[in-house]
C-alpha cells in the first residue's frame, strides 16, 4: 500500500486514477481547486469505489499550504496532473500557462523535498514531440512543441530532470500521453469539457447526443488512408492503470525517465466517427472543413518502453472507448452539473 498525493484529481484523468488507486488498495490525498472540474466528479468517484478519501481544495501555488499538507499526509508518491491544458488558450495567454503550470510544479517539488517524498509521476504529453519525423513515435524522438501548453510540459520535464539529478534517491517519471478518451465502465465519470470541446472525442459525443449539430472534420487531404487525421487514442482506464503501474514498478526507474502511453494503433477521424455511430446507435452528421492550424497528419506511439519498465500495455479497444464514452455522455448530456 502506497500513500499517493494526486493533484488535479477531480479532472477527467484524475478521477479515473483515484478509482484505480483505491481499487488497488492505495491511500490517496486528492488536491484540486475545481478551476476546470466539478466537485460532483469526486462524488461520482466515491459512488464507484464505495468509500471516502482525503481531499484538499487548494491552489498548488500556495506553497505554505501545500508544504503543510504534505508534512501531515507524508506521501510516498506524487502523481501530478494539475495544470491548464487548452492549446488555443495557451497561445493567447502564454504567461498564465507558464505561471500556473510551472509554479505549481515548483511548489510541489519544494513540499516533496521538505517531507522526504522521493517519487513524482508527471502528466506529460506526446505534444512535446511536435511534428513526427518518423512513426511510431518513441521516447528518443526529437522535441518540438508548437504552443505554450506543449512547451510548459517540456519545460517541466526538464525541471524534473534536474530535480532528480540532484538527489540519487529521487525519481521523476514523465508519462507522455497520446489521446486519452473513453470513460469508466459505470458511466459515472468521464470527460466533461466546461466549454465547446476542442478535442475530437468529446465533440463527437456531443453531436451523438444532439447537443451539437454536426462534427467539423478538420481536413481530408492528409497523407493518411482516408485523408483525415490519424491519432493514437488510448482508453482513460488503461491510462489510469499505467499510473498505478508506475507507482508499483518505480524500482525499475533510475532517476528521471519518460515513457509514452499509447496503444501502438492509429485511428482516423472518420473511423472514430463511424465507430461512435455504431456504438451509440446515433447519427453523427459531419462536414469536411479546412485543416486546423498546428495539426499534424498522423501520430501514434510505440509501447515498448512502457511494457519493459512498467509491465503495462493498453488492453481496451476502440469499441470500449466509444461505448464507455457514450454511456457517460448519455447519462450526463450536460455534464456533471446536470444532475
Ligand atoms: C490535442 C492537442 C494536444 C493535446 C491533446 C490532448 C491541439 C492542436 N493539440 O491533440 O496538444 O495534448 O489534444 O488530448 O489541439 N478533429 C476534428 N474535429 C474536431 C476536433 C478534432 O476533425 O472537432 C481532428 C483533429 O484535426 C485531429 C483529431 O481529430 O486529427 C484529434 O484531435 P484532438 O482530439 O483535438 O487531439 P490532437 O489534435 O491530437
């Protein structure tokens, strides 16, 4: 049993990690300030796991408070997910993104140093690679994030590298997510964007439920089998399991390391639309639109390193991703605040 602080625990990925951590008998302290999430998500988690857990409503940049709660909880591990993540907004408000994402990480590292916590698992992103030079992407691919959100992930990885270098017993595990989608099988927790969804899956879910009229397909002239963008979609429950695998196999990591989390499979926008249509039994009207600025044609991952170091690989397929997403969407047509 490990004691885990989970930052950003009320979000899409965080809620699924709490479920997995508690199911595997770990003790969690969740920290969130609901800037981009709802307290109702945590109520739903409690319903799934049938028990309560420790929670703190706090801004991670509040160093004094964070230091104090770490001293009290004495974590063995920190899973750090909290952060701003809207690509477009990060271009408009770069300083906000750097300030929030980087200062919160520094505050956590200080609190860890103060209480002797040696392992941090960081929520990074495949976006650090930028335009793929070859596929599948592996962890030694060159970097080239194209926006402040992606750069903040890369900068934090570098900070963690230096932090881990300075202490022989410290470990920093950067998990580079590909495209997390889907929902818990109960349909009680899932992705609940506060605004118009930027990402494909939540947008398709809202078209299926009738909340949005049609899907805009951003470009059908990419060099892919059907011309639409190809991505490596990974089920959020697989992703959650990878974090707990990182906790349980941290002895395999030396100092700092980065590990891709994907499925080794690419799916196109039209394939997603068709699968979602099948699993939801709803019509999904769509229109072909121009390419979205900054998008690449194809992106998918190798999972070799995750398999070797974490003993983890993705188990769930595209049908699971669509059917679970639909279960959450149909139970919560207007998100958590609906009921
Ligand atoms: C996006 C972010 C990335 C972030 C990731 C998190 C951008 C440019 N990149 O990646 O930094 O880490 O989400 O999951 O925002 N699409 C449509 N119509 C839509 C929405 C998307 O056709 O309404 C297409 C896109 O062109 C792309 C695919 O669907 O081909 C996936 O898009 P999305 O879900 O936004 O993910 P990424 O662009 O891969």
